[in-house]
């Protein structure tokens, strides 16, 4: 083991990472980011989310919205109409997060080509199928 980093132990890493891991796992989940981005434009109805988020099932949308509500990131408002109208909106905490997610998605869009090129170069160098006989 390297003597240069003897202070970094699994216990230290877990003690620092565990409190935020649960939050980050929820926030950066496959469906949470698109929901939070969509709701960042103002209150949004369930059916708008369902139509706007490609590939999400009704059940997964329901579960993700419930978890985001439980975490205090979205509010659910039911209007007493027939049929009932339900809207989801970001809480103040989630609006702050929305700004961060927007920056992250913009960064990803700016750098996705260079990352894809880097992956291709890496795979070309490290792919065992490419090694000449």
C-alpha cells in the first residue's frame, strides 16, 4: 500500500461520503434529473411529465415523484376538479438544485463529443481484440 495516502481509509471515505451518498443517489437517479429539469420551468402536470420524458413508465414516474416529494424536492397539489388535476412543482431547495443540474447538463452537452472521442481512443488502445497477432 502506498505510504503517501495512509490517511485515506475506507472508514474515512465512508464517514465523509455516506451522509451525502443517499441524497446524491436520489437526485441523480435515472429519472429524477429529467423530472427536476422539466419541473424547473414551473408547475407541471403528471401527463405532461409522462409525455415529455422519453422511456419512463407510468409506474416509475409515480414512484420517482413520490420519492422526490418525500425528499422535499417537489410539492404535489391536487385541485378538486373532475377529473382531479394534479400539479408538481419544485420546492425552494429543488430550485437551487435545478440551477446546478442545468449547469451540469450544459457542461455535459458541451463536452459530450470530446468525451466520446476520448472513450474511442481509450478503447482502441485497450481493446484486446485490436491487439495484432
